[in-house]
C-alpha cells in the first residue's frame, strides 16, 4: 500500500504551491529526502516543476544517456519518477492549495510537507494541522535518537 503525501512550498499567507506524491510519504523516507536533497528554494522549485510524483528520490533528472521511464524495470536508480515526464500524464502540474485543502481528511494523503518562507521543512499528519506544524529535521533526529536508544538496550 502506498503512503501518499503532499509536498508544498508556502507562497502566500495561506497559499501553497503543491504536488501530490503517491509513494514513500513517511517522515523517514520523503521527510529525509526533502531535508537532505531539497533544502533550498531553488531545489524545491525544481522539484515542484515536475508536477505530481509517483516516487521521490535523491535526484530529479535522469541521466539523458540512459533509459528512464515510469515502469519499475525502466527507472534509473535514485531518480524521481514523475507522472507527466515519465508516463505522459496531463493535468499534473503543481497547484495552489490552501491549508484547509491540504489538511482535508478526504484528500487521501497521509502526510503534508511544507517548505516554509523561512526555508525549513515542516510537516503534519493529514487532518492534524491544527495541532501545529512539526519540524522535519527535529523529528528525524528524535527518531534516530530513539532508534539508537533501542539498539543500545538490546
């Protein structure tokens, strides 16, 4: 089963340029990739230009000298898979959404990631934005610390 997410950049007081990502929405996957590889406004803009995604990876652009496509056996390692570029889907461009739209419990996403005006990644579990935006890096560190604690007690 896929863990769906929205990936967004805050562009106004209540406006977020947003793409859908079908797979890997967990903090430990998409959150890590966003914090480590898409951590500047320019990199976020490049990501959003791809439109809706099947799968986020370390790199956006495939090696032009090698085949790359939507199907599992045609994907380049560590390259993002986009519905428009890699499958030819239409109407998959980034869309402007409000916080209410991002947090709608009926939108089929589990997580929402927002690149803020302060150039930080925040997130929340869908339906829980009123509890506040959580810091991606801080929560990843907390997860890592908890994992270290568990392995040290074994």
